């Protein structure tokens, strides 16, 4: 069989290719996975067929480990990007021709139906029905080129928080003094956002379209999960996972990417990625209005207070303020928080308008 001559509908109707997409047969999966790597010129047809079959969700699948899926998606999307860049050089006035090409592919599938047995014909008919809908969606999306994507930017000032719902249904909670950039509508093969600051993500699952967060040189990729990214300093990025699987990599270095599971964290600094456990209350509490200090030094306290309450903090005799600070405050005023952390610490304080003065004492 000359798979190199396969069209999109040929891939869709090939039972072994279906088993590859749905991971229902290990031998066929390994065969097609190897074939795709050796035939990058067919990646566009493979990806389009794969998306149609995933949309159909025909039959039950034996799920591969999520880190395996993330790697496969990453590999396919890297090659597909090159194809897409070439395709998007076509001007919008040729979209009608593109539509006719898509319709031609659907007509091609129709022809294939009559050469199949009854069982296969029924399956092909289902594919055809969903393919028509799928291609209609694809055509409308293809009309929006990369250059024409409408980008949205949201900036959250100090003292505030913001919850967003993206076009794919993913929910993002932005912490104070954070900025996020994202397209009004995600493209067909990529969900990308750019973050400065801190955000908690609840990503809508889509195995054929990974969700990517860029924070400087750190790239975080997921299929669908919940996790927190802290990147107020792009040289010190922290990714903490609440549920699911997350892939973290440094795009500047050639270090291997790491995979995080629930209750694991990646600390990215100095071109290194280190894994560790973490305190969920400390890293997730902010999204629920809970300010948490656990072993925090005075500098960490100052940074949190300025961001949380939109105040300017001035410290007098800072060298006298030593030790670590503890405390959990759920939707409390600044005065209540200061009263709590100063109770056992060597400092006094005053609050005047938006100015907080902390005074160390012997």
C-alpha cells in the first residue's frame, strides 16, 4: 500500500489509521507514529484526518499516558506550523478556491462509500456527515490568517483580580499586577497565551489542540488540566499543578522537558528546572481571596502586601526585622493582616491612605 498517495479521506477510512488515532492497537499505533515521523510532507493530511476522527470519537480508546500524548502533539504541531506558514501566504481572495478544494475532499469521500461493504459504508457515512461540519468550521477559521488574528490584552492593576473565559471554554484567574495576551478566537491547531505575572488556569481538554502558556523562555503545555503559573520575574518561573499533567520546558536551552503531575511544582531559574512538592494553600489560596504567609521573609511580605492591597510600603530599620512570618488571612483588611503578623514580630506599623510604614524595633 502506497500511503504516500493517501488523501485526507483515505486516512480517515483506513482502519489501521483509525486504530492509530484512537490508540486501540499498539502495533498499528507504533507503525503510524513511525510513518508520520518519516513522512513529514504528509503531516497536513494526517493532522486533518486525525482531527476529524477525534471529533467523531468513534469507539472506545485505550488512553496513552498524557506525557506521551503531549510529546506527539508537540512533534506534529511543530511540523504543521511550517506547513501552515506556507498555506497562510495565500491571499483572502483565494478563500473561495480553498472552499471548493474542501468540498472536493468531501465529494471524494462520497465516492469511496460505494466501494465499501455495508458495515464500512455506514462508518464512512458517519465520517462524511461529521466531516462536512468539520470542514465548514475549518474553512471559516482558515479565513483568519496569523497576521489577522485579533489579539486581546488584559492588565490587572494592584489590589484587583480578574477572571476570564477564553474562546475554547478555558477559565483563567489573573492575580494582581498581571498581564495576559490571547487571541479572541484560537486557531484550529494552536491555543497560545502570553503571561506576565500570576494566573491560575482551568484548561478545557482538547487532545488534538494543546494549550500553551509562554512566560519568557519558559513554555508550559497542557491538554486539559488546572494549574498555577507564577512569573512576576521571567527569570524565576514557578508552575504548580492542581490536577492533570503539565509539560514544562525552557525554549532557550537544550535541556529535556519535564512533566508534572498533581501536587508537583517546577521551579525554573538560571536555565534550570527543578521539581518539588508544594503547599497548595500557599500557591492556590490567592485565587479564593486567601493571603497566606508560610515561612515568608520581610521582602516576600512587602511584595505581597503591595500587590494585594495596592499600597506603597516603606521600611525603617529593616535590619532589625528578622525571622519568618506565618499567617492565613481570608478576605481580611490590611489593618487586620498587619495586626496579625506584627503580633509576634519585632516591628510596629502605621497606615496612612495608601502608605504603609513598617518600623523595626529592638
